[in-house]
């Protein structure tokens, strides 16, 4: 019911937050799929590995910044209790997620330096981190929309 | 303003309305993930390798997300007493959904069948329409003009 009751002043920060989150999640899905393609080997391995790094740098990280800035902006307008379960889930996955996105970016960079040898273990770890992040953000979306507790 | 289905299911404090909203938003995220994948194919410099790896997931996410957004959105509009399917912002959302789908269809078909059959300039134009309609849809959903 928040959507029906939300004051107009929250709309713009919410738009920034949701648009950033959508870009972040979309980029992470592309990272997982492209790296999986690179790990299969064959023609295009190097291209797909570089695509993964570029998607993290130009999609996931800017999306994270927008999502987190929008969250801080709307939190400053909305009097949400800090101990609410859904707020805790949101901040945990946001702050923990940044660390994992940065680690995935470093791993993707290492994988891209291997060139035709294929992305190797760094590529596998990048794809795994992207999948973990997407699942964590799905739980976060559930918490943000249903607001349990 | 109270949702018609106010009974709680499984999780304490979470109503059927909440589940519908969650699935609606999840579908929107899926739709945008498809849009991001199409952006990489159409706008990126990675050529056929990116197309081969991403076109099937992009199509699946765009279609599943699109259908989910529409069906669950209509269910929400019926469920919430304050909303009506003929509200201006809901009608606008359906029109924007149709515009995005109308552009997405030929782009998906062209990329899936054979990228060479789809002129790069036309692909970019179709993608721009999809992206603009989806962005306008998101703005409409959040600002709900006239609601």
C-alpha cells in the first residue's frame, strides 16, 4: 500500500533508487550469462570476457551508485525505523553487495588479461559472484516490496 | 485504499497484495534485465559473439518480464480499491507496454533469426523505442500522475 499512500516528495528519490537497482541487476545478469558463454570456450571467448568486465564497469557499478544514492535520499525523507527487518535486509545486501561487485570486477579484469587462454578460475568466480548477487537482490526486492516486520 | 485480498499468507505481516506487488516488481526487473542484454547486443562493439551468447536470454527475460508486468499489474489494479483499470496512468502504462512490445517483437525476431537480416540502424531505432517506452513506463508507475 506504500505506493498508494506515498507522498509525492518521495517519487523522484524512489525513481533514482529503483532505476539504479534495475540497471545493477540487469548488468549482473548479463555478466553471469556472458561469462558462462566465455567459460564454454570456443570462438568469442576473449570478446565475452572483456564484455563482462565492461558490463561491470559501465553497468553494475554506476547502477550501484544510483541505487545507493537513491536509497540514502529516500531514507532522509522517509521516517523509517532503523530496526525494521526490511531496512536491515536492504542495507546488508547493498553494502555487502558493493564488496562483492568490486571483487567480481577485479576478478573479471584478471580473467580478461588471460586472453585466448580463457577466463579460467577468475572467470568462474566472477560468474558465481554475479549469480549470488542476483539471488541476494531478489531477496532484497522481496523485502523492499513486502516490508516484513 | 484497502486491498481486496487482505488475508495473510505464510509470512507474518505479508498479504496477498504484498506478494502480487513483489512479483510485479520482480517481473519489471526481469524486463529491464532483458533490455540491458539487448543494449549490449545492439549498442555494444562485441558483434556476433555477444549476439550468440545473449540473444536467447534477452528474449526470454524481455518476454517473461513483459507478460509478468502486464498480468500482475492488472491484478494489482483490480485488487487495490483506490485504483481503476481506466485510470489515466494505468491506461498510459498499458499503451507504453504496447509500444515497447511493438518495437521489441521485430528486434527480437531480427536478432534471433539472423543478425544480418536486421539493419544496424533499424536495430538501434527499435531499441531506442523499447528503452524510451520502458523508462516512461517506470516513471509512470512511480509518479502515478492523476492517482
